């Protein structure tokens, strides 16, 4: 059942083959042209022909296709998803607080009403132009403001590590997206990817180094305390996170995200024969009770969800940047786009964490879909990318909802929850999963 | 040309430079930073040698434990946050 719309690498390869073939053809044409016209001796076009042949060799096309695929993934993750998630969070918590939130959008731009022909459509917007948009351009405006600001380095700061820390944080966050598949096709690491989940965990685990270095190198007591709290919290929530993944791996028998999602897309009665009454052979094709891990490993799901919430440093766990105590926590001294980078990449870690949660527990990109025949091409609807993004955004919205509804908890409570509650529950979840497998309840 | 060899030499060079910097850095926190670079490049070399699992576990376990070293380095050595070596008592 292949229901993906975009095959990222295949798309890039086709594009690069087309462009390189075109340029190579032009170059060989020029080489032939200068020889026949006579402005160059015969054989003078050989370097151009060699260049064209090199450009169309498989490994050059493969290399450029990989680089293009990585670029598309980074742009998709940062430019589109980051802005979209920040916009959704701001609008959603504004609604929770009974206000409308940010409103600067395309329709609130003043010049639209002054355009010659279509301007009449926007006439009413001229009076209060900043109050009638969707708000999507507010984050773009914030980003432009941050780019324009001066990049300050505190006088007593350790300049090398101060500037290295945002790079470390950004790089380790983007590294998650190398292994995070958005569908069977829209992914950098292709289908048999036996250690994909482990790769994402390793990339998640690199962030505390950058955070601690950022906190220390600013040479400021607030940033140092923020960095210490962040390290203590991230370290103590990484352990239950990995333990809760173990129980999923025991049930699924694989660390491959594609394999995990494929196993979850099957009916639950295929894995647990005792639940055969849930199977409904007369039901619509493709609609059945799925074998999601959220049903079979619910304690692990709880632990993992809380650990991902802590990993994002969101409000119940935002002790590292408690505004009332520590100005802005470990990122106090950053200014300009460096602040934007370390601040914005928390949303990206939230996206990656929600994506990991959806892949491990909520069935990933699978869901009931129709297949529309469109000429020779069958269009799945809703396609896998849409299912995955809908699930990820819903999970992220639940996180936003939690973080704007609960007060911040203290450092001792955070560590108590991590070590005394989550780790025992995670160990219990491993015990349950192993029991399900050992007693033959779960195949 | 063998690209595996090129990547291996590049990672090894990075690792050796970082390993030398671990012992020659004046500041403890710089040493810890270069230690994390060393550990991650060792993981990369494992992955290059087709031992993906041990490479990733190397990064999870060793590079993940660097913040602990970092905390010890900060909490157990100096009184001030940052101090020039020549200013030390």
C-alpha cells in the first residue's frame, strides 16, 4: 500500500537529471558550434564536452540530488514548519486567553488597497490595516527584525564557545530531520533504515551540550543557572524517554521507523488474536482498528509524551528559562538572529519530538485513504504526508494546550517526576511489553 | 578515488586535532567541548566502518554523558563562572 505523494530523492534525482542534461546539451552544442563556425580549431570544444559528460555522470547527479533533497528537507522543516507552528501556537493560546492574537497578514498590508484595479477589494482594510489579517506574516516580521539587530558579544564572554553554541544546537536539531520520515517517500534516510529511531535519539541527546555551553560561555549567573537546570532536566528526562522506547521496540521488534509504522498500520487483531472481535471483515476497505502502540503500550506512551514535553522546555517544564527568576534563562545574552536561532529551534525540536511520538505510538503516516485514479497516476487521498502532518500538528496543539494551562513546576518537583515517577512507569511498561510477548498474547 | 578513505581521513584528522585540544586547552569547559567533538567523530568513524549500531550508541551514551562531565567541571573546580588563567590565585 504505497500512499505517499512525494518521493523526495526520486523527485530531486529527476530534477537534477533534467537540468544537468539540458546544460550538458547546451555545452556540447556550443562545443560543436565553435568548431564548425571556425573561430576555434577542431578539438577546442573537447573540455566543454568532458565537462558535460562529467555533469551527467551518475555520481555527480547522485551527489547533487542528495544535496538538493537535504536542502528541501531543511527548508521544509525550518521555513515552512517553523513559521507555521509558531503561528498556530500564537493563535491558539490567544484564543485560550480569549483574545484574537496576531493579525498581520497579507490582507493587512497597506499597499494592497492602493493597487490600481484589485485595490477596491481591500478598501475597507485601509482604515485598520493591522487588524484584518490572518497573522501569518507576524512571525516573518519578527524574523526580519531579528536579522536586522546587532549580534552582540558580551565583553567578558568566551567568544569561541559563545558563537559555537547556537551552531551546535541548530545542527543537532536539524540532524533529527535526517532520520525523521514524513512519509515513505518524503525522507532523507530511505526505507530500510534499521537504526532510524536510535539516530533520532542520538541527535536529541546532543542538544544539552550546546545548551550548557551557551549557558556557561555567556559569563552571566542567570545563563549559567539556566544552563545547569536545563542540563539536569534534559538528562533526567532522556532516561525515561529511552526506556519508554524500549517497550515499543520490544513489541515491534525493530528500530526502523518504516517497519514500526508498517507494523502499526495492520489491524490490532493480527497482533493480538484475543482481540479478534474488533476485526470487522464486512467493514469498509482499509478501515479497521489499528495496531497502534498507544493502545498496546499506553504507559510507555504517557512517559514518552511527558519526556518530549520536557525536551521542548515548554511551560510546565520551562524552568531553564523561567522568566520571573532568570530573565530568559540560558539564552539571555544572545541577541539578533542568534537568539532567533536558539529560540526558534525549540519549536523545531517540538516538531521533531511530536513526529517521533506520532511514528512510535500513533501509527505514523498511515490512515484510511481513498485512491483516485488520475490518468495513469493513482492519487491517494488523503496522502501519507497529509496524515502525518495532521497528526503531528494535533499532538503539537495538545502540547500547546498543556503548556498554556498549567503553572510552572519547581526544580525538585521536576526531578522527582523524572526519577521517581516516570522511570518506574517506564520500567513497568517494559515489563508489560515483555510479558505480552512472552506469554504469546502479542505476536 | 575511494571516498570512504577520504571520509575516514577527514574524521580521523578532526578527531586527532580535537583529542590534542582536549589536553592542551587552558579552560576546562573548552576541553569538555573538544571531548564531545572527539566522541562524536569516533561515532562517525564507527558508522563509516558499517557498525551503525555501536556508532549511534557511542553518540547516545558517551556524547550524552558529556554534560555530566561539564557539570562536574563547573561545580567542582572554580569558584567564579569564568576566570582567566593568569588571574587565578
